[in-house]
C-alpha cells in the first residue's frame, strides 16, 4: 500500500472500531473480569451482521498478534496519515505538494474557481494510481500519462425550465515541489477570503454566496433589474436597465447558432472560461451517474518491481458512492437536493426545499436583455441590483418641466391602463367591436427638439417602475417584411415583460403616404396594422408633425404638444441642473459654490435678448455640464495633467456660462447665415412644424 493510503483513510473508522473491540477482548481475557466478559458478550450480539464482527470471526484476525499489528497501523494513521491530512485541510496550510492533493479534497467539500466567482460542491475525487514514467517515453504524448487528480464538481443552474445540477470536471496535473493552493484550478472555499483580499473568514464568504444564490432564485422569473458592470461574454460595459429572462435568452441564442454548435456543452474540463462560452446549461440527474475512473497500468519501475502493491482505487469509488447516496432522502415524500436532482422551477413553492448549502453553489451568471443596447447579454449576478433599491431621489418625472395639465393627464391614463390590466375580468373585456383591438394606450409626443419628449417616457417608466423598451426606426429595417417581423418581435417582448415601449423619432412610420412611394406606403401600412393590435403602452415621439399621416389620428389616444420653453420654464430647468450638480458634489464629499443669482440674471437677459436663439432643455443641460468642466479645470490650476484635489473648492460662476453661451451663439448665427432664417422658421417653411 502506497501513499496517499486511500484504503486506510476510507476504512479508518472501521479499523478503529476493530482496534477497540480487540482491546476490550484481550484486556478482558487477561483480567477475567465478569464485567468485561459481559461487555464482550453484549458487543458480539450487537455486531451480528456488522463488517467489524465479520472480521473478528477469524481466529487470526481476532488474536493478540492481530491487535499488536493493528496498534502499529493505528499509530501510523495517527502520526503520519491523519496528521498530514488534518494539516492540509486546516486554515494554516496554504501550500501543498501533488502527493497531498488527494488529502485536500473530499466529496462534499465546497470549492471556488480561480477567479473566485463560481462555487462548486465536490461529488467525486479520483486520482491516478502510482506509476513511474519510463525515461524512454515519448515526450510529445507524455501529458496523457502524467498522474492527475480529477475532481467532479457540481453547481446549480437553470436552463429555462429546470433548476438543477450541472457537472464540471477539473483535472489537477502532477507538479513538482509545493504549490500555492489558491493557484490550483479550484481551491477550498476557506481560502477564498485570502484570495479576494477583502474577506477575512469563511463565514463572510459563504454569507455573500448565500445572498447571491437567493438573488439568483429571485431573478429566475422575469425580472426588471439594473446592471452596472462588464458583460461576461462580449465584455461590453453596461450601466442601465436590463430584463432577466432565461427562456427567451436561450431561444434567441439557439436561433443564432448553427445546429453543430448546439451539442453537449457541459461536463468537460473547464471552469469560468468554459462556463462563459455556453448559454443553455445541460442539467441532468446525478443520482445514477458514476464518477469516471482514471485507469492506469501497473507500475513496472524498479520501485515496485517484485512488490505486491495494493490497488486501492475501490476505496475512493466507495467514498464517492457513499456521499452521493447520503444526498438522497430516505423518505419518498422528501424532495432530493437540487445539487443532484433537477426540479421544475414553476412556482415559489419549490424554493422551500433549498438549503443554504444549495444557495452557495448557485450559478453566478444570468441572462438578460439590455434595454439600452437592445441585445441579449450574459451578465454577472454580482453587478445586478434591484430597481427599487436604487431609487433614493425624486424621479425624472417629478423633475420634468411640462405644460400645465400634461403630467396629470399622463398619470391618469397610464394608471387607468394598469388598473384595467390587473382587473380580474381584464382578459374577457372587449373595448372594440372587433375582439383584440383597442386594448393598448398609444401616446404621441410632438414638438421641437430638446423640450422633454423622450424624458417624459423615461420618467413615466421610472415612476411606475416599469422597464422602458426604447427602439428606433433603424432597429426595425427598411422593408415591409423586416419591419413587420421586428415590430411583432419587439412588441411581444415588451408585452411579456410589461414594458413601456418608446419608438423615438418615429418620423418614417408616421409620414404621409403618397402614390409614388410604394416602399414608404408599405412601411406605414404595416405599422398601422401592428399598432392597432398592440395591448401595451406605446410612446411615439416626433418633431416633424407636419409629415403626419391622417390615418394615425384615430389610432392615437392622446397627443401632447411640447412648445418652446418659456422664461419661467427656462429658469426652472437651469435651477434643476444646478441642484443636480450640487447633489453630485455632496455625494462625492466635494465642495462647490454656485453663483445661482448671477447665473439666473444672465439667463433672463439672454432669453429676452436672443428671441430666435433660445436654449432648449437638452442644450441647457449641456451648457451646465460644459460650464462645470471649465470651473473644475480652473480649480485644478489650469493644468490638464494635474489631478484635481478632492478638497479643492470649485466655483461655478456666471463667467463660465457666458463663455459657453458665446460659443453657442456663434454656431446659431452661422446656421442662420447659412439658411437665411432661424431653425423654427425653417421647420415652418418645410411644413414639418408650426
């Protein structure tokens, strides 16, 4: 028997039981104590059919010589094997040799991958038997013959229907000397805190993993969330709203892949890299799955020549089998752990059987639709946050500067739409003589650029805590067929997720039909038909209302006009932007002084002096940000290389805003010279806006 003495480790408890029975037997025989004899008789009765009693039936194995030899073996276990194993598995051990890797891992242990994101539970440990390589071996193929320790691990994932185990195999190849445990393919979870640097104990690590696992379960149903971080596959930076929807994400990915790519995507060697390459995980029951053996030929080197080497692969096979069996509940009414048996994730009731141990090994990645980029993405659960959790200030709708009555009308219509939708009889209600028509709410926002049309839709969505699904004409295609397919797809997703849909700058689809332009006529006709059967909330924005086709008039529930900003509205928007700047500096614990009164006086003078070149809301925001950049540049000493001192006070004065307004005036005057008329008059001449 050679190191790591797998059979001794597996049968340690039975060996100690036999040793104890032999001690009692022979001590009792020497002392001839009635109590000892009574105890021996009772011990024999209790061990009928027990492996220990079977061993002791033999005269030699129950002899005093056997006791003496067994005592030597127990001493060897305590002083060499167990001492080494206890140290390797302790918090003091941070480096390990390959010969001791088998001691480091056992079935049931929790481990994490190299980057510390995905946690796994080991369900099987298999290692190569002892074999010395021939010096004449083929070096090109030597990697196949190198001794390895194979860890069969499992984590819990979701495939759109089933929540259950996903197998992942990690191989640790032979290495010389000692190696840092955290440099292995996976390492015990107790060392994750040391690797991360910001966690100090296994309790902290597990609590974070448990909280993440509970969030994973919470977002399995369609969930509106906020994501701030890099995506896992494309490494794009996303800072905005997403909708988590596993089922639709897998459907979209399956359609985009070739049939050859839709094969077995799990169970091989890998880790985070392989996990990020696949989308739909392969979930299967592990109750009857066998841990593969690493079959090797016998060692023929001089170290084992003419020696009878005990093959102890059976010991680790039994250990793996015993652990898997321990996860199966004894009562049929009990649900097996999600770590070994899939379950249908159809309702919250299935969460009751999930334990903290299950939450620890939940997948760290989810699949969602980025509402800003309108793409399916593979997302890191760590960067997700709840929408309600980030609402700490008044909403964008509260801060909007609109015409009197616009806010009240919008709130009334949207609130009534959701009340009707949530009504128990909503499914059977019919608002049109043709069933299925007229259930949506179509709102048209028209006016000059930069006066708050798009922000209105964003504010309504934020106020009602609904996702805002924003699409443009460029996303829909240029032919009637592609537009119809894209509209139906996007409308179906918006309805599935309860989104508020925004079709920004919808000029192409709202334009008048003419006898000469058949292509445009087809686009408008398709849009009219799809629009009539949409059952959700749709905002349409345009600044070319003059091109409006008359057929849309009867399909739009309400049309709101956004005129040019008045002086009170202009002042209010400037005040809002200055307040937001001060709030941002306060959150960063920085100092800023804003010459509010002087700036407002300059704004009023500018508004009265330049009647044809007044600012809109978007231009006011840009002007404030540019003026702030000038102020911060001055606070930094006027050097582009110098880092701004956080304690330096920034002063936003009227001079900075005058510099910005001068540049804006020069640009507007250039355009006026070019067109011989201001922008509003130009739009009026072209018949696109009054």
